[in-house]
C-alpha cells in the first residue's frame, strides 16, 4: 500500500489548546520531537549559511594549529 501525504491546516490556538490537554508523558514526547526538529532545522541553516561555514572552517583551522585555550586556562586568566 502506498503512503500518501496529507496537508492540513490547524489554527495555532486549537493546537495549543490540544497540547495543554495532553498528559505529561505525551507532552515530554512532543517536546523531544520538537527539539529534534528544531535542531535539524538549525543544522540545515548553519550548513547553508556561507558566513557560518567560513567561521566553522576558521575555528577548525585554528584548533588544528593549536590556537586555542582550554577552559581551565580561560578560568585562570579570568580570575587574575
């Protein structure tokens, strides 16, 4: 059997009302789903943004060259 996509439009307030009626277990499940979806979208955005790609490339090059400080070094420096 072939799967078919269905697009529906639900007013945001109706969705919010439905979510508030969920039990805690289902709310946690929904939260995890949304967190995963947002993380994937952010990752896609980062990968498609040339500025961010350049910054990541620059940071990796600096790390490989040893141009970084550890968290302990940072904390020590801040305490002085």
